[in-house]
C-alpha cells in the first residue's frame, strides 16, 4: 500500500541515471514552458474572474480550450461537440436567517457564525429547526479492513456527532482517504441513526487558516442534479467548527479539546463520549439551478484495435470565482489551481499534431465543478461519452505546482496500480525521482478528479511536483499552501518555474504514450484497496 516508502536500490539508480542521461541527450523536447505560460496567462487573467462553475468567465475559458483543441486537430468527443453539458443545483446559506446555539442546563449559548462555526451547504440541510444531543465520536470513522469502528457501542440514534478530521496513524493512506469521503462517512453514520455532523478540522493538518476558510463560507456550494448523485440523503445538519473555539463543545464532558487536539496531532486513538451540551440549529438556504459543461476531446489512436480504448488525461478548468477580498483583491484567479494543469493538457494535446499518434486513443477530459466537490468528473465517470469499459486509465493533473526546480514528483496512487511504476519510469527518463505522498494527512488522493475514476474501477494516478522532507523546497510548498492556495494571490504575479513546467509536461506526455502503447491494460495491484471498484472483480 502507499505507506511503503519508495526504495531505490543503488545499482538500479545508476542504471536509471544512465537511461535518463541518454534520453535527455536524444529525446525530443516538445515543450519550452512559454506556450504553457501563455495559456495560463489567458485562463488566469482577471477578465475570466476566477472561472467559477456556471459563470461567464468559465464559459470564456472553455471556448478558449475548445479552440486550442481544434487547432491541435483533436476530435470532439462530448455529447454536444466538445461539450458535455452538466446540470447542478447551487445552495447558499442565508446566515441572517440561520442560527446555531449550544444548549446546556436550559441555557442557550449562541454560536457566532463565521467565528465559532459555519453551516456546510455540501449537504441538503433541513429547513426545520433541529435540537439534538451531541456525541464526540473521535475520528468518526468505520474502517472494516482495520477492524476500526469509532461508532461501536455508542447510542447515536437521533444524535449529532462531533468528530475531528483525520484518521489514526496505523490506517493506510488509501483507506484513510477513502473512508473520509463524504459518501463513505455518511454511509456508516446514517446506518447508526445519526442526523447531523459537526466536523472540527485537525489543527495539525489544516491547509488554510480558519480566518481564510470562514471567508468563503457563504459562497454557494453545488451538487449534481440526479438521484444517482445524492450522497448525503438524511443528513439534516452539517457544521464545521473552529478548532480555536472548540472547547465550548467539550465543556462539562470531563474532556477538553486541548487533550483531543494533542492526541490528534500524532494521529493517536481518540476517546469517544457523549458531550454535555446539545445543539439547536436552524439553517435557511437559497437554491438555484446552474448549468455548466465538461469538455471532451479525442486524439485518435493509431492501432486499429487499441484505438477503441482510451487513456484519459483529466484536468479541471474551474476555480472558485470571485469571493471575499484579501488585500483588496477579490478575484480568485486559480493560476496554479488549475489553469496550469488545463494549460499543460492543451500543450500535451497539441504536441501530437503532425506526429505519429500512440496506439490507444487519448481522451482529454477538461472538467468543471472540481472545486464544488469533484462534480464534473463524477458526472463524466457516471455518464462517460465513450463506453465505460473502454477507459483503461486516468492520469489527472491538478495544481501540479511548478514553483521550484523539478527534482522529485509526488505520485498519488503510486502503490495502487502499475501506473505508479510507469510514472516512475517516465520521470526517471527525465532525471526526476518519484515519491509517495509525504503528507498523507492532507488526503490529497480523494481531493481531486482521479477519485471519480477510481470509484468506477479505473486505475488512476495524479502527479505533482514534490519535495524531500526537511529540504528548503518543503518550506516553499508550505508557504504556498498557507498564503496562495484558494486565495486571490494564486494569480499571475507569483513566481513560477517554466522549465519545471516543461519537464513536467514531457514526463506526462511520456507516461500517456507508454500507457497508450502498452498492449496490456493498466492493472490494480493485487493488494490495492481500490481494486474492489474494478468491474467484474
Ligand atoms: Zn482547488
């Protein structure tokens, strides 16, 4: 599983280095980074207003991408030319008509929405006032493979559960990621009779400080229209609680949040117990219909049989739009997240123009609504525009972060399928090492579009620039996440490394070509947890 760290026997390393040198000398260079940056400049320009799903800005971005795909000679493979329309419902909390309070001994202590907590509109919250007892359920996870059950032995019928985001340290990354998805989490909570959830972000693994998380709390969230997409049916109330104010929840329980956070920091087992306070809450939401689209383009394969199979390169084009100003800037440009990835996809698509095509077809799937919870890719995976069994792999690009010279690539899903091995070879050809995710607590494996494909049985990987723990690069990445991730400063004024981006594109192109040219379809590893989703197994 992915806990295994990448081991690199030295003789093998020498051989790879030799191969890399040879390749670098003889290999064709397809990318310089300049055309990539020109695409990023268009997509992340202020006039595209942060490319929110359903917005005019995203429509402009999509028209640009379609234009580039046409220039590259790709074939339309959507349901309406290059487009695959997708319908959404958007939900917005009306805080002035909503409230939440902690009740203890008949006294109500109102919560300040934004400071103490906010309503999560990812679920279709009940319009009725709700009062229920609270139970702290540790990480709130049920992981049968680990014989781990935070819900066992607790009376949770009609209760609201409070949990700390994260998982115990001995949980393999893949299991940890999978069981923390909204869908899986709610499945076990619902079965236990739970009616609502209060999530406390783990202070030890928060990407974004609370002050910035809470800024976007009234921003509309979206869901796919269609019964097949309702993942939280029965969830009446959902709050996210500020860890800095979380002692309020634990008052009178015999435990403190300080104690919980200290255990959670090292992912130690957590106690589970009823809380002394109840919650009374009432949420008012405004809903409306939104339409957007995925873009699907095909580079036809060159082999008469294999061309009927597809290697997907996915990237999301949407970002979070216009939001609360930070330092006077309200446009969340999403230059690295993920104009950069969409730009790389366009560049890679164009690189096969007037070149022999790989044997399998390559399907460029440029999705919308990733920022709304992987919704565009979820829709595509559920309603693919090519036969679902013909999709052999997904390689996803999302926020690959060419902000340092490229030395090591972090491969999400490295140990799950032989795509991890192929990615290692492709990187080695350009003198780049690979590593498993050194920050499994960030749950990145389920936080981008590859996960939609994985749930449909398709072996998938996502590649990002990485860093060696303790290196100066680590500080660069940490700073980027804290300051620029999902902030207006992820814009065109930030420093980027174009040469890194170009090498990244070469590696991705090589990886796609290898997958497309290898006779055997990619396979899940026999011990991969995600193998269970593969059809017919
Ligand atoms: Zn994002």
